[in-house]
C-alpha cells in the first residue's frame, strides 16, 4: 500500500478538524506581528476581487430581497445552472456543510480521503457513519479535491444523497459538474472566498434539488447573507472578464511556484491553481523553516511528507525564495 493510501485508510472517518489559516498559533510560536506574516496555509486568491463602495445603508439596513434575487440571477448566469435546480445563498460554504447532513435521516456516507475534513466531522456530528464504500447512502466529492486536486466524474457519483463541493472549481469551470445539480438528491456547493479571494465576506451557495434547497433555506432562516455580501457577489458574478483574466494569472503563479519549489528539492504531488501540494522529506521541518521567515504553510496529520502552499501575493516571491 502506498503512503497516501495508508494515510487515507487510517484517517477515513476520523473527522478531525485541522485547518489552514490558524495564523495566531504561528505567531505565538515563531513571533512577529500579523503584518510581518504571509499566510500560505489557505487556498485563497492573493489578488482579491475589488470590493464595491458601500454606503452606510448597506451596513445598517436588513439585506434587501431584491438584491438577493439579483444575486441568484447572477449566480445562475455565471455558473450556467440548470433551470430545474434551485439556488440558496448562504454565509459561506462552511455554514452549508454544517447543515447538509441534517437534511435526511442518518445512515452511511462515503467520503474518500484525504480530503477537506469538515464534511466528515459534520456528518458524524449528525449521527452518520463515515465510510470509504461507494455503496453508501450518501457521498461527498470535493471537486477539485483538497489537497491533491483530484477531479471526479459524474459516473462516479450516484448515491441517493450526493454532495459535490466545488469550492475550488472556479479556476477550471470546464470541469464543473454543475449539470448534475438538476438531478434529485444532488447538491453542488460553491465558495466565494477562494477564487474571488474574499473569504472574510462569508458568501457561499448550495445549488441543486429544490426540496433539499428549501430545507436548507428553512434551517438558515431569513437574512442569511449580509447586504455588503449581496452587493459584492452581484458585482463579481456579473464580471466575467475579471474571472477570465484571474484564471490566467493564477495559472501563471501556480507554475512559478512549482518551478521554485522543485528547484529546492520538492516534488509536485497535486493541487490546483489556488494551492499546490508538494512531497518533501520532512514537511514539519519545511514548515518551521518557512515560519522562521514568517511564511505560514500547511502540513497534515496523516502525512509526514505533504506540504501545501497557497500562492504568495505579488511582491513576495523573492522573499519566499530566500526563505526556502
């Protein structure tokens, strides 16, 4: 059995919640101020979508229903959502992940690892048994997968309840499985924080089976998405030129990061144009070396060799090379 297979087998269903982005822990250990650090532990676009100008009314008034309708229309156009699928905007994809297992009675859910661990933790919190058997009553596919960038096919996903997490798929829209959103029992998740680089905005979408979407909407209640998030989402989803140029820029940066890391002895193990997964001799040692130069990276409890890096912002490349 390969190391990755062994690690996957050992961790399947563990539901442990380790994440990137815990910069405060890095600062406590390695010192410095927040402004000294560059956080490469997440897969967030370092060149975010420009935030619209907000008015005081945007912050003071309850979110407007017409703006929500405009956001849903923009989402349908941007992602080419099937007419028979319903759309729900939410305060981040994580909020949806936490609620989805409660939509139906618990059973078995297939979640192949390694992958984003919030899905397993959420299903377990709702009484589900997590397995790696494709015959389970529910299935989760992170597409492309985090951390290795695996892409799924529609033929692999046929469970009665199928969740397709496309949080990173806006870098490769031609690979999207959004056409499956019209199938009963299917939900496709979209994240606004990754590709558009505005994770703090807290905006995400569930797209799919109208009955399931209505239950999620009932769980969420009114005014789930803030007025500023509605306004920003409408602008971004109606800006295809920004999206096209951003994909070009991200692909170039990912290639540049690969060249830098491979020159330092790392091996490419996967990833996307928003994050790269490398195999190194001692991932913890690499993370410590980078941290001493105030770069925070991602390592994983199931592998001693996997190191994941997000893309550095413009102007930080020479500093990163020196840190390595």
